[in-house]
C-alpha cells in the first residue's frame, strides 16, 4: 500500500464543552482525547507521517507538555476555520505521502478496521470517507418547531472520519475552496465541490465525536464496556 500521512485537526475551541481547555485536550479516562485519537493509528505501519494541527497559541505548549507522546508527530498551527487547519496540515506533509488521512481529534474511539477499510478504498478510488447509514426518521421544521415535511432517508449518510484522499487531489480541492471563499464542514465537501466522486465505507456507532459533556460521559462508558 502507498504511504499515507495523517492529519489530526485539533484547533477548535470546543465552546459546547463549557469552560476549560479545548475539548481535544480534555481527559478521557485519564488520557487526553487527542492522544487517544493518535493512539488509534499507532499500529498502522502504512502511515509514515503524522501531523497534529492546533491553535497557534497552543503549538508550543502542546509540544512541550506531551513531548514523549508527540515525539514522531509534527505540531503545526491551524487557521480560523477547519478547512484552513486541514490545509496547513496537508501542506506540512512531505510529497512522499501519496495519500492523506484526515481524522477529527475529537473522535478517539475509531476502530482500526474502519481506518484500514477507508485507506484501501481511497487507494482504489482516490477519495473515501467513513460514514453511517441513517436509521432515524428525518423531519424538516420551521423556526417555530412545526414539522414541514418528512425527508426520505434512503441514501442519506452521517459522515464521520477518518476521510482518506490522494494527497494531490485533497490539496487541490482545499486550495480551490479557499480561493473561492467556500466554507466547508469536512474534506469530502471540498472534493465533491470540484466534481470528484467520494466513496463511502460503513463506519461504526462508537466512533462518536466528543462535542459536549454528555459525549464525554458516553465515551467513558464505551471505554468502560471494553472498547
């Protein structure tokens, strides 16, 4: 398999977590969330480079605080939006990384099987993401909370990470999104925007994104149950 680089964006402030450090730096069962996220990729030998993207004001302190854990990780400063941070991370990878994995630092419970599946699919297709098929019924409502319509859920997926791409494709897509003033919520959106197809790999329910205190408690319960 070709060489992959890992980009872990952790530059968000995480306001929904309340007062305290950025959400990715909070403890999950005694270990920082961001380090648990990195741990998920530790045994994948095809990943030759790892980049952690943090807020500019955190770059120096993070490198010093977790020096041992980040010995083989490049820490770079992110930007105002997620896409700016991911672009900084992709640019920090060497050209020897033919493919890129982008994974939310706030998703520390991703399974290695999902990571390998999305990597293999991206090598075949050029772009792939982990996602979940929708099980709930979708409703569209007005501003007063009144239902306007029921939305068919066939073909609707909930995007997760990791998302994997040929490096040159993702770099081009992100740079064009920046030049065009687009505001995107994930990397697949940038690739879709330039007309390139993105494949889906079935994910798993425990790959939650920790955004609120309730999410943190759920992640602790998942770990306690033997994840």
